C-alpha cells in the first residue's frame, strides 16, 4: 500500500483532541480525589473504583501519545522516501490508537459503576431518613 505524507497528517487533529479529552478526564478525576469525603459505607468501593480509573487513564494517555509519536515517525519515514517502513509505522500508530480508544471505553464503563455506587449510597441515606 502506498500512502502519502498527508495520510498520517490527517490523524493529527484527532489524536490531539483525544489527548485533550483524556487530560480533561484526568483533571476531573484528580479533582474528585482531592475533594473526596469519607462519609459513607461505600467509601472502599469508591476508592477502588478511582484507583482503577487512574490506571486506565494513564494507559490511555500512554497509548495515545505513543500513537501520536509513531504517526509523526511515519511521516518522517515517508518524507525520507522509506515508504514501506512509513506504512508499517503508520499501521502500528493506528493499532495504538485503537488500543487507546478501547481503554477509553473501559474507563467509561468504570465511571458508570462509580456513579452507581454513589447513587446506591444516596439511596441508603434516603432510606435511613424514612
């Protein structure tokens, strides 16, 4: 397959926006952790959930950055007329981007579990008042 220099360049905006979204998730999670109040029976579940999410976000960011790095490297290889190497490197970049997106889906699922834990704790508190 013969790709041009513009093919990997088309991923630049997508990867950049993806990394920005991951960073926003991390900042939000850091804020939640800093403001965390131990006021319910579900604290241990929430902390375990937060730890899992932190690790997933770290891996998402690593895979996204590696994908971006390989995308730039593939452009460099294509620019230097190493077409086959550039194509393979670009393919690896796409695989890392897919991995990053898959980790993002896993983190979203864990986020939903965190909301469920929080809602359950609210439900317990509401039942206690009655």
